[in-house]
């Protein structure tokens, strides 16, 4: 089904939007305005990310970034064509900023948003089964006010926790290429620079996020032993962050492949977040 050019009502607020959603047009939680600077290539991502001095500004800059042509094309095509079951909804179709506490003790790093999850709702890990599984665990451990995550206006709040993706745009096949990973890394580095004073635990969802988190800590002036600690579920590594010790905790990604097969169970996820909350 192709719904391009047709305005649709947000499923909760009822406000009508184009897909992708224009910056500053009233989408719940949209951090940008029509005047937010747009990074058009990797050099601009780097310079904007290095200069940013607040999470509010960072979120705005991320949410309008256009530095990776293949990912911009994909996220916007998905937002226009849509999945049949969401054909009557507007799709965010933009990069997904980090989300959660401004002074987090726990930073959760994922790989990239899902085409019909975050790329539709505009909020990281929201609107798909992975998010349902993740937020249910966060709620059981006391890190959210509710277990339900549906859209960016559902009232969900994170306590002491911030979520961020290593690559901020939905990639084809959930697989960003190495150049795209490198282009997007300065946004995560900026997120770390602006939050690391408070963060005691970093939870990496999957091996790619683990490596991205190690690089984030290195880039931020921390130190990582050589050889680098290896990813595993519930693996932990005690690292030196720029403001003190930080514990990196590995966790299998809550993808349907892992949760349907029982490779990752709710109890395993609860254990990881309990560990993180107690660091
Ligand atoms: Fe920008 Fe990152 Fe999206 Fe590339 S993946 S367009 S750097 S937000």
C-alpha cells in the first residue's frame, strides 16, 4: 500500500501530519523546529555534535539529520509506503533522538530504530514487540512508570534511565553499514559527553551496541582495557569513564528472534536491569 502525500491523524492526539513529520509541526515530543540546523554530511554531524551543549539541543539536531543518503531514503520511503496495519497512521520518518532522564544513572544503548517501530512513533524502542519486551522489564525493575509503550504521547516516563541508539535512523534489514555507523557515532559521543557525569551503568543491547559503547567511552576520554572486553549476555566490564568508574553490562538484544526462541527471557532481562540499577 502506498499512502504517500496523504495526511493522517496521530493515533492518540488526533492531530494531522504529513509523513515524514515536518520538524516543529506538533508531533508529541518533537524536539526540533523548522529552524533547527540540518547536518547534511558526516563532517557536519561531527561539528554540530562537538559544539552542542545541552541534551535538548542535541535531540533537536539529531531529529533532523540527513547525513546518510541511503538511510534518509529508506526511512522516508518506509514512512511513505507504511506497513498495511499502520496505513492510517502518520509515520515520523526521521532520526530517533535519545530519550529518558536528563541525568541518567543508566544509559541503555541499542543498535538502530525499527522501520515500523521508532521510525513510526518517533520514540526509540516504541511501537514494536522489542519495545514491549524491553519496557515491561524496565517497569518490573522500577525504572518506568508503566509497562506499556505505544506511541510518543502514551504517558510513559523513564526513571534514572536514558535510551539511545548507536545509529539513529532505521536501516534496511536492521543493518547499517560501517560508513553509516561511523557517520552517526558523534551523536552518541555527544550524548555520552552530556550525560556521563551521572551514568554509573551502560547496558548494551547486543554485540554491536557493546562495541559502540566501548568506542563511545574511548572517544569520551575514558579508558578500555586491551584486548577489549567481549560481549556476552550478563557480561560486565568495569571501565574508567571521564568522571569515574562505569560498569558496562551486556544483554542480548530483545529482538523477536531472541525473545521468541527463548534465547532472551523476561527473567534474564530483569537480571540485567537489576544489576544496572544496583551499580
Ligand atoms: Fe544522521 Fe545518524 Fe541518521 Fe546518519 S544514521 S542520517 S548520521 S541520524
